[in-house]
């Protein structure tokens, strides 16, 4: 779950990190009013779940209210890497002496937390990693130990931050680690972390990805969940509790299990088609779940054929077959459906489907043949 | 032979009194697994289908001599359950539960590695382990697997594991052990742990490995296969067409920053001499070819 910059700053502030005062706004007038309350100069910043906002013209300095009005007018509606700006963060401008980079994420290979710190802030870390890898100081943290002050100091020293920035950075980085672990983030990033001419260290940007699995112990996640960018299809699937990812093809895909669903999307591609989505209905393919899945797929105007790929493990074939027939009775489906049913009690399941087969409901014996048929019907 | 478990493995079910635990506990027992105990902090003395419930894993181990534990408790309780199992004295822990926070997984993985280095954790978010005809711990449907050998299976995905077992059974190929390591970012047991065990197991003559996008576990496995394996490996990687930045169902299945793509994984495996199929069926056929030539 990705947070907007302003949500990330709120998240960081909750762990005692220094961020700038600001307001999230949704119109030009609100932006001007917010700037008036905050006092100019301010920064006018597009809030989208994408990097490269500055380059796209989504981050502007405004010396006075007229400039706020002009920049907000330009930024609202701006398309940044496919994300249209609908909200802006207006915050008090800061004087910058130096810009750094800091982040924590899980190093899956090392199975430890990885902290990265660099004097080369303000630009994308991938660029630094490529052009000047020595400029990134890394620290691996064992979750059982946590980030000790000693380890944090050694890390800051390795990054060669100037003496003026050391104390402030050590304090912020320890809080950043706490926010990352206790806040259940997959990733936290500050770019830039700045040193002001007055010698204080300050958080100027925030990129936070939270772990959806941890929602049960973070009631505050609910507000962030509401602002996730989802297209209409994804929102509808999300409301039904389905694992759905929208894609841009014409074959609607329903499968049980994440691996099989991914594999189904791949196979559709291999036989010359394109999937409209990834949809995992999980282990229990009952009528309710199947009806919900078919409804989501059916509402996607791009879908021209539907491929239901079920491998019964514990899920039994006859239950799946009954579920599909019951779901089809509940939801009027526009596109033809191709089913591949295999695994436990597949024979019984196929026997149930057999009398219901038509040019709207077809069955194929294997995954590949079913994919070919679905692609043919979609083109 | 089988890896990690065998017909003598006695298993405790943490969460046996719950709906999932009791359902799969019963199926596992029917398969022939030695389901010797369940645990529940407040239900000691009760039983589920005649299987006694103890207050905790230590008590259950003391009373039954169990060496393995299977966890079905809800996600918020998994961290505590894993550590309770290790402290209680089991050697092999299978955590089936999905939706466990990544921070918890990173914590108990390292806690186990440091304080209980002899304990092997499988999962979380995995289908479990089956040694066909001997022992089935978890949610795999036992009858889709043919007992015997010569193939060992290791997989990051549940349904694709079933698919692999089923395709081999259709071709009348037996399986020594099938390990579902799960699709989470910090799996307790890695591909390499399984490959190493299969390499050492005299009855396993070939290995089928099923991976998916995200992370670098397949690349690391490829390196291990190249340097340390004499037995042939066939493989399949799911997620060739997955768009970057989108989690494909599993918490670990995401292509980020251009890393973890299926193409890179397939390339690494092929370079290590692995036969890589473009879909599960093709991988099954490649394995059939390997078995025929053994």
C-alpha cells in the first residue's frame, strides 16, 4: 500500500520525525487559502504515486499567493507517468544547504533489513547506484537486535555526512527505523533529507509503502487504503475481497491460487492473446466467490472472452462446477466462458458442466487448449 | 527416502481446535500422518477426533515425543506460535497461515537462526509438505500425488505445486517429497535448503522446481544448482507477463526496480543447465523426458 507524500510525512511525524507544516488541498482556491494560512514562500507539490514529479513540473516554489495560484492551476490535472494529479500538498518552503538520501527496506536475499544512506540526495537513488555506488553507505540490521545507536553512528560516518549533519541524522535515522519496523512498512524513503543553512536536519520528502498484511494492528491504515489508486475494476474487486490486478488485454482470467493465476495470464500471452486481468479466487471456489469474480470481469468492457482455470486440490471439482453454474444464473454474462477444470473430482465436475455447455459456456481438457479457445473467441 | 519428514514423524497441530486446523488435521490423519496432538492455551484436556489437546507445544512434546509442528493459527498469532514451537522442542515447523506481516517473518526467521539453529521452519503462507504414501502435513490433497520417486518437487506456489504433482501422476511418475516453500518475502525454508536435501537423498534422482517473479531466490538456486547439484532439474517460472510494481497475489510476487523478472530467472536457470518449460505442462513433459532417460 503506497502512501502519498503528505500521508508519509504524517506517518513519519507520528514517530517524532521533523517534517514541514503543510496542507493537502483539492482545488486552486484551497491551495491559495492554505498558503495564506501557512505564510509564503511555500512549495506546491503534486501528490501522486509516482516518482519524477519534479521533472514533470509537479513541484514548484511559490514566493507569493499569485504564484501559488498559477502553479496550482498548472499542476492540477497534470499527467505524471499515467497518474493524473487530483491533490496537492502545500508546505512551508525550507532553505536547503545540502540534500541526502535515506531509506530502509527488506533485503530478501540477506533476510535482514537494509538501510541505505547517501550524501548524494535529491536525485533518484538508482542513478546514484549506477554512477557512483561508493556514495551509498549500507547497513544490514538484524531485526532481533534492531538498529543500535552505535551501528547507526557507524553508518552515518560511513556515508561521510558533514559534522553539522551527524547528530540530527543519527536521531532521524533511528526514528526512521522505528517507523519502518513498528509501523509495518515494506519500504520507507526520505529523498531528500536536508541540512538547512542553520544546521538542522529535516525531512523534506516521504515515500512509504505499508504492508497490507499488518492492517489488523494498524487501524490508521484504513484511511490510507481509501486513497489507493484503483481503476473502477480494481475498486470493485477490492470491495469484494478479491485478489485482482487490472491488465490491458481482452481475455478475462479467473483462476484459483496466485501461482496458477499468474501462469494463466502467461499462457494466454503465449498463445497470442492478452489478459484483461489477474484474478485469484483462492482455494474455496464457491458460488459466491465465483459470482463476484464473474461480475467484476463482466463489468470490464474490454473483456471479450473469459477463461476460468481451476485446479482442484482440496477444492473439489463438483463444487467448482456447481459454483460456476449457480454464479451464471445470478450474473448475466456478456462474453463466452471457457473452462478448464482439473484435479480432484474433475470428472464429476465436468459431468455437471456437460449438459450446460453452449456457445456461451465451453470446456477444454487442458490449460493450453482452453487458453487457445479463449484467445480465439476474444479476437 | 524423503526429506524433512517420513512415516514416523509425529506432528502437533497448533490451532487444531479451529475450523481450518481441525479440517486439515483430520485429512492429514486420514492420509496416514501421525497427528499426535493439538494445542490450545485454554483447552488442555479436550480432544479433537480423539487427538488430545495440550496447553502448549512443550507439554505436547513432553507427552507425545512429537518432532514436528503444523501451524494453523490466524496471522496475528503466527509469530508467537513459531517461537512457542521452537521453545517447545520440535525440530520442524510448518506454518500454513497466510497474511503474516513481513516484519514478523523477518523477526522470527532471524530469531530462529540465532537461538534455534537446528529448527527448520517451512512457510509461512505455504501449502506444506507431502512425502506421498508416508506423511502429509498441510493442505495438499494427498491423492493427487503418486508415491515412490524418483522426483522431488520444490515450489513457491500452492496450486502450481498441485498442478506439478498431478501432471507427474498422470505420467505415472512418483514423488519422494514435495515441499511448498510459500510465496512470502521471507520463507523459512529456501529453494536451496530443499535442493541440498534432495541432492543428498538417494531416492530422489531428479528435481522439479517451480518459481515465480519477485526477489532473487531462483537466481540463487540457479547458482547452487550449477555449483553443487549432480541431479537433473526441470523448472517453470510463473509471471512472465506480470507488470512491474503490481503484487500478483503473493506478497513476494512483485517485480520492482526492474528486478525479479521471470525472464532473468529463466535465463539464470538455463545457464545452470536446468531445463525450463514455458508453462507447467511443458515443464512436466521435460521432467518426463528426464525420468525416461534416468
